[in-house]
């Protein structure tokens, strides 16, 4: 009994002393890899200074990592850490090779491997213990959110928070094959009868794929449940996609995820005073005392379209428009690149054969814009300056793309703090639930983040196959929707490629793991 007790005691001492020394070494290594990874990450940028090649960048990162390792007592007799680097005791990887950020660009992983002598563990023949510690630091544009469709509604109210309908197919996919992202996240707790197949939801469910619609997504996270009342579904042979029935349990989780916090809650709002007043087509300046917005209708102020004299072209320049816009029949609204602030009124479509197109010239539909809908200073005294809905479901085209890194600094004033946001319905203004309804039957081409944290967003696609992979004249929704609820409908294929570079991104700087 005494001998057995001594063995147990030696085991306890080995755990207490040797494991304690391992934790001490781990803490020492952590103190080294944290600053080492941050220092190395500064080389992940376009302007590399004297480092002009990949090898030069790696050398600079190695040198920075070595400096902080030596400052914390590692490899002090190894002048440039050459031996440690060769042996793998000091490793610097960009991108990381392990952990949750493995393979992620814009990140550096520093790893230190060291040993310490054991005491009581020697009884079992283990003379030393190895400890490996790593840290990952980021230096890139970051990622606002990895989901393409987010419904923030936290309660079960008014039906499903996310809906796909209309007989068409909504296909979400990462624009880079094999990349992560493009998910669906529904906060609503609606529904019962969980089966992780989107088949047996009872009553109002959080996610509803109905009316013959089909949803294809890499993964769906649903706080409540999903119900499929449209077409029957199947799973891609590669296991990468789910469709409307989510017939693989690897594609959807119901009743298992906590609600997602608003990922853009901390974005600073544009200040009206920093932007010029807008000018209506008739030459009237929109000011803080304006009692009405721009009336965009066929008139001598909007010349005829040379290709179709039955349509007039109204052109607007960036600025603050107090009272918003009213778009009349047979009007093509051209938006020049830049920031558009609707200080009340929103956008109203009052006629047919209308279109909105962001243009750099009448023939080039690739201008970059942002639309911010909020209150004017006259609200509520001046009713037209109170936040309005964004309603544009044209029988013609709707084409607009968000400002990106290459264009945000080219407009005046610069709008780079909001690059990637295409449309923002202010959640702190007087009417934050004002609906957002967008679509064009002939062609819908949108790119960027649509952010309406307390509003319902409805996107209507056209009837033809989309243009993300089939050409520029059809439709494409390279968008991310972050809203209270959302609904997507259309009779054809609506492609939604997930491209973080084209969406709003929080800069990622410093330690991430």
C-alpha cells in the first residue's frame, strides 16, 4: 500500500511541478510570440519600403520575430535566430499554417518551440517536456461579416425573418473557390419540430423557402427552425451546397445557435455638414430649409435619351438631398460616383419604365456610390425631412455598386470610412423601420452591403439568368444584406457571389489569435 501510495504521490507531484513549469514556459513563450507576430504583421502591406520581394518580406518578418523572441530570453546566443529558424524552434508563417486562421491572407503566425527539464516525470523516463506556443496577428482590411444574408429580428413576430420565394433560385457561393463565407444567419426563434433538414417546420418558421423558390448556400444558421414549402431539393454531389430542402444535415443547424449581434453596430454615421448640398436637375439647390425633395420627371431639365426619345435622362451629383427623390415615369436616373445622403423622404417610384443607374458616362454602368437614408435637421417640423422608405422596384434596370478601395478616395469628400456599403437605412433616425424595396425586372446588378438593422429588405430579381457568370447585361446580386428581416424573390436564377473585398469591412489590425 505504501509503494502504491508513493507511485500515486509521484504522479501528483509530476503533474503539479512539471505541468506547472510547462505553464510557466508557455506564459514566457506567449510574451514573446504576441509582440513578435504584431511586429511581423506590419510587413503585410502594399508599400513594403526596402522589402521588394516575397523573400525580402519573409526576412524582415523573421528579423522582427527574432528580436522579440530574444528580448524575452529565447535564442539569445543565436545572433539572427538562423539556427532556431532552421530547426523549426522559431517559425514565422504568412499566412498561418494551423489554427482557425490557417491559410487566411493578411495574417502572420509566429510559433516558438522550447523545452524545459522535468523533475518527477524522470521516473517514467521523460527527461524534458516540450512546449509550443503560437500567436496570429492581422494587418488587412478585415471582414465585416462572413454571412451574405443576416436577419437580426430577435423575436418571433410577423412571420418568417428570412424568405426565399417566387419560383426562382437564390444561389450564394464564395467568389473564391474553397473560401469560407456566404452563410445565412437568422436570429428569429420562430418554429418548432427541429430536424436540421428544413422539412418539418410547423407554423411560422424563422427561415421559409416557399412558393417554388430554391435557396443554395454553403451553410445556414437558424436560431429557430426552417420550413420548406416550395420545390423538393437535393444536395450537390460535392457536398458544398444545400438547396431549399437542405437534405444534408451538414448544411443547416436549427435551434442550436445564439442570436448574432449586429455586426455593423459600431460603424460611425456620415455627418451631413461634411457633404455638399445636392442639386436637383432643375438647378434648385437642396438645403436644410427645403420642404420638398427632387422631383425627377420628364421635363426640359432632363434631356431625352438619344437611344430612346420616349425616355428622359435625369442626372444627379453626390451630396445631401433634403426630402429625398421622387422618380417619375419614363425616367432614367443617372447617379455620378460618390456619397448620396437622403435627409428625409427616401426614394419613391411613382411611375413605370423607370431605372436607376450609377454611371461614369451614359454608356458605362460601373460608377461607385453609397446611399445613406436618415433624417434632415428639419424633422419633425418639416415632414419631408423625416426618414422615408427606399422603394424602387422598376420595370426597367436598377444598377448600382458600392464604393471600393480604388474609388472611395477619388470622390469629394472622401467616403472611404464607408466603402463597401451600398445602401444604409439609418437605424437611429425617426423612422428606422421604413422598408427597403429594390429590384428591376429587366436587369438588376447590385454590389455591396445593404444595411438596414431595423427595416425589412425586399429584393426582386429579374426573370432571366443572372449576370455574375453569364455576362454584364443580365442581373447579379453581389451583395450582403444585414437587416431586421429580408425577402428575396424572382423567377430566375439569382446569383449572390460572396466577395468580402466588395462588402463593408472592419480593418483587422493586431492580435487575432
